């Protein structure tokens, strides 16, 4: 094997010899190289660019069947699970174009490690932490942009040219998918790419054994090498940042402002003004939340529940309209075992996302919440106008 191969990078840390293999996540050539390197080098440890949850999704194909969808909704993790599934869909569809199994290079790395008696070391940050840190760093407008980008990606894979695929071979799947958003939102790139470069570098350097082979996406190699000589405490990178004070003020301030406006309407404008303001609040919140549920192709009972719940949940910081509609959808169209079994196949198309009962519940939660949020901001100008007309 030729060490001049552009995909191999030999580094050291103290007494440790470390060979980094920069792979293309959707390349058969990379998968073959990974096996060859590990079998030739016979390392003590093989580091893979996987976290525990991604490791389980690759090794345990039936793990989705154990998902408690109601628990996901109650914990407010519907968007994170939906985003995770969309990212998985993007990678699987690109891999299908090249006739390779998603994560094949990681599977080969783990199999080769077992063959030579090496320990497998998971080196990537939990994808849920990465997505949560990204989500909390964004403003509402940016969150909408990110969601649109994820949804649009479901319909764009079939239009990707051979040249685009070749470019993707050299980049991380997350980076490829969020490239356009990252250009406009530097925080997205910082969290998804730059932070993970630092995290991967530290996890690889601290891996057990004297000889280590690390299998990572080629897009991470420059960042890993740039941070190689630095010593960084990665614990802060594993923590979720506290919710911004601005968000907290908004979360509690908007309901207080709504109550104050309505009270002002009744006090200064009489019953008609106050009633008109309540009417606009109910119409704006209920209608747009209902439209959100409708766009997710929710059950009629779910749509009705979102319309009724949104005006009330919008003044209760502890409950979201999407949680209510999502739970109603989960009850009226309870996912069956078959839905979880078909999840891996259904996420390969936009139609599948809306057809599968599991992903449709997630879409209901996200779209209803977005509709209710937009409805809140639409309602205030209408209420202010009604008060001004007094």
C-alpha cells in the first residue's frame, strides 16, 4: 500500500502512531481502501466517525421499531428526529445512485477491526447534540430557512448530476446538504463542521492503543489536522447551550403582551374592541396552525385540534400547539409495526415521508408549530389595528 495515497494521513501523538483515512461517504473505492488499510496496519484501535445513535442505526436495522413516538413528542424532539430522518434519506439516496450501502465504509471498518482483533472506538459527537446545538443557535427566520432546505433536499436528489456526486464524494453528508444554508448562516457551519473537526481530533488522539486507524469523512481531515496540536476540552461541545434569554423573554413576553393588548382593548375600546382583538388572535393562530396540519396531511380530527389548541397554547409557554396535534394524530392514526419496518424505505421519497404514519406525525408537530408561530406574529398587527381604530 502506498502511503502517498491522498486519502491517507500519518500523524503522531506522544507514543501513538495514527493513520487517518479520509473517505468519501458514498464511494465503493473508499470502502475497499478502509478494509485494506486496517488489514495491512493491524492497529490496536479503529476510530470511526460515528456516534452511539448512528452506530446503532447502522448495526441494528430494527432499532426504529423501538421508537416511542409519543415520548418523542412530549420531550419536544419531533424536529430533531425528523431532521435526522431527512439527513438519512439524503445519504441513502445518494448512495443508491452509486450502488453502495449507506455507511458502507464504516461497516467495513468495524468488520476489519473485528478481523484483526482491534477495538472499535466511536469518535463522533452525538448527532442529536449537533442538531440541537444548531437549532438553538438559529433565529425563527433561519429555522424556517433550514427546514425548507431539508424538505427541498427530499426532491432534489434525483436531479443531482454526476459532477455533483463527484463533489459530494469529498465532503461530509451534513456539509453537502447544508452547504447553501451554511453560506448564509455561519453558525450552521461552525457547529456542524468546525466543532466536529475539533471533537473528532480530540477523540482520535485520546483513543486507546499505540497504533490507531481513524476512518473519517475526507471533508473533516483538514480541520482535524489544523487542530491536531491543540489541546481542547470537548465537554462544552457535548453540552446543549442554554436557551437564549431573548427566546425566554419572547416565550413569556408575547403571551403577556397579548393579554395586555386585549385588556387595553376592553378598557379603552369597550366590549367591541376587546372582542375584535380576541377574534383576530383566535383566527390568526387557529387558521395558520390548521393550515400547517393540513399541509402535513393530518387527520381531520388533528386539524380541528390544532385550530382549537393554537390560540390557547400560544399564550401558554409550557405547551406547543404541535404537541397537541401530534398526540391527536398519534391516537387517531396510531403507527403500526409495519410503519416502523417500512421507515427505512419510506424516507427515500417525499411521498414516503407523508405516507408513513411515523414521519407524518413528526410533520404534523413541526408544521403545526410553525403555523401557530407565524399566526402569533400575524395576529399582533391585526389586534393593534383594532385597538387603534377605537
